[in-house]
C-alpha cells in the first residue's frame, strides 16, 4: 500500500517507476533473507509457501504499481463520451466534440416529443424541461401535485384516542392546605388540561 500511495503521488514521472521497482526490490530482498534463514536454520524454516507468497506479492506490486504509474495527473471535468477530449471551454452544455465529431458528446440524450405540441426535444435521462415551442412546463411527463399525508395523521389520531383522559398524578403540592385533597388532571378533547381538586 505504501508503494502504491507513493506511486500515485508521483504518477506520470520517472519517480513512479523508481517507486514500483523499489517495492519489487524490497520483496526480493525479503526473499533473500528468507533463503539465508533457511540455510542457517534448516530445521526451523522450511517449505515453499513463503517464497510463493513473496513472488505473488512482487507480481501484484508490479502490475498494480505500473497501472497507477501510467494514470493521468489531471482529472477531465467534462470529457467526450467517445474520445475523452476535454469539453470544458465550449459554450454549449452538451456540444459536438471538436476532436471526433460526436454529437451530444458530454452526455447521452434521447429524442422525445412534447406532450402538447409534439415538438422534438433532445434531453438526458431524468430531465423534464419546459417546451420552447408552446411554453408548457414539464413537457415530457406531467408532474402531479404532492398529496397530503393520510396514514401518519390517522395513526396519531388513533394513539391520542387510546390514551387515558385522566392523569395518574394524585399527590398534592406542598403548599396545599391541611387535609388530604385529591387533585385530578383531566385532559379535554381539544388536548388542553384542566385540574379538579
């Protein structure tokens, strides 16, 4: 990951190639250390699995690092869909590509007709613009007004109807006169409270 991160920071330069080669060389040095350990301690370290894993790691570092090293340094903001030519400086939001001549090069469009006058429009997926010919708003599909919610208010009304109308609070306040008065708080139908005591 460190080799790939450094390659990403230095891509499209000679330092990116040096970084990838340094990563592969590091894995090779680790393999040589393992071979030396096998020669010094033949009983404790043996088997072909670790060298195979090192060879696989070196191949992955080389392939992915080379791919990252050849990636372009700048990001194209509005590329042509066919040849990836930069279309940022052109006035039209969906122009014809000056490099390959592709119509509607920035984004794919479909030919649709206005639902009132039948004028042909070239629009992207999900657009519903106003028609320039007849002035109809939402000329591709009708937009219905939002409906008022029904289910949530009905659930709230049912929950309020099931709640008890009398509170469980019966303890008098400390400033109450002598005796044991009983205070009852009653909830009115209009969700206001009144106390009886």
